[in-house]
């Protein structure tokens, strides 16, 4: 749903210019330093990127799902790490509070997330609990007006920088399933919370992850999201539905960038006396990439519109995330192939994107988890 096409066009135009003039020229700096430049982070705050999906009542732009995925397609046309720094504030970092939090929790935390004063993160994955999220072992034991958290969370995006964490912990040790999990808001300076070393990853330089460690970390009972025990896993799943559509849209944006790079190179590079773009086998790779990207875009937009219309889009979000993340991997592979030997060289953007996009098939639920979600929902609906 687009509320005001003129306003959306202005936002997209501003973002397109920002990506083209500020982010793309700094991709090499990002890759070399493993850091988003501080002046660019400030510009992101100034133009409202930290509050894109946060309601206007809390200082954000309040984009609908359709508007958000269109923005994600624009920001996807540059290195994914640029999006990660503000993406969690709009997605998994804020949405749990917005969906299930109390008014007091929303009013206290969300406006500062919208401005970027607070950087947020989402703590679900653990060393022994990834796809099987319901088996997490981090515990939160009641002690008067507080809960004492113990455990380790792994691969936490923005973990080294985050000021605020949404943490899933088991409050009912006797309940080994999803019903024993509760969601907490934990401030980054809470005694007993520490951070591991920054992970060294295959790609996505500048997007930092690390372990978040809780050792007798005392968190006020008032920091339970919604003040209800046992609702944490449900909150996490609600958050992930929106996040999966967002990531799918980012994949579309990256695919479009890869296609642009491939077409440009194919037109400039000559073999056998003619440009690569005149070679039919190269044309086939370009055509396949364009076709899959177009199909992915249509899928994401349909899912977003249905979510805005109030439909349950759990299945569609997983379909979109599965298809788009797998699609962008194929597009990246073709892009490297079209570039030939040059595609294996770090001086060309496709080499970096080839490594960057591999993560999309893993986080926010692996491709295999999306298949399980889709199939189980199909069986449930049929019965």
C-alpha cells in the first residue's frame, strides 16, 4: 500500500541519489576498513534512515510494508553493510517492541531508535541453537523484581555497536519448547553483559557480528516485552515475517546492481572482435538474470501489499525470502562468469557481491527453514 506516491517518489529519489553519490563511491573504503565511515552514518541519521519503518508517532517515517520494500530495493544496490547499520532499528531490533511491547516501552526506547541515537540488535541465535530456535538455552531466572540472565548469543548483527538488545531467554526451565521463551529488552551497558571479539566473515565487511554473553546479568522484570512471560518465541516469529520480506527486497536490489554491472562490462569487453553483449551465450545469462529478478520483485511487492491489507503472510514471506535469496546467488554467479577472470578480482564489485550475497540464504531463517515453514503451513491450511 502506497499512501502518497509523491512523497514516496521524493524519498526514493533522495535515497537513489544518496546511494549513487555517497554509498557506492565508498564501497571500497568500507571493504578495506571493515567500517562504515562515521560521516556516512551521521548522514543516514539526518535523512531518517534509522526510522524508515518506525511509526510517525515515535519519530519515524512510518512506511507501509510496500513502501519499505521499495526503499529496500534501492538501498540494496550498494554494499549490504550500509543497510545493516540502520536495518535492525527498522526491523528485528525495533519491531518486537512495536508489535508486542507496552506503551511505556515503546515511548521510552523507540523514538531514540528512530533517530539513530540508539543502535539495536536482536539476540536469538546461540552456539547450539540456530535454525532450531525453540531449543535455546539462555536462561532468565526470576529473582524478586529482576531476572538473572545467563547464556551466550552468537552471530549478533550490530552486536559490537548496539546500545539495546532484544533478547530471547528461557524463563521456564521445565518447558523445553517455544512456550518457555520470553523476550526481554536489555540495555547494552547492563552489568553482566559482555561482547565477544568481532567475527571474521566471508563477506559483508562493515557489518559487524559478535557473541553477546550474559553472566548473572540482572534485568528488571519491567523489561519483559509486553510484561508477559512465555510470549518471546511468538514475538520473534512475528518480527521475522516482516524481516523476511525486507531481506527479499534487498536481494532484488542487489540483483539489479549485479545486472547493471554485468551489462556494462559485457558492452565494454570485446572477445572474438565483438562485445560480449553480442555473444548469445552471454545474452542468455543476462536474460535469465533479468527474468528471475523481475519475478522476485513481483513476488515481494505482492507479499508486501497483502501484508498491508492485513493478511497473514507467513507463507508468502517465507516464499519470498527463499526465492529471492536463492535467486540473487544465481545472479551473482552469472555476474562473475560474465566478467570472466576479472570477476574473480577484488577490483570489480561483482567479486565482493558474490561473497556478500551468500549470507542472504542463511540469516533470517535458512532456505531449508523457509521450505519447512512453507510446507507445514500448506499442510496446516489443507487440514
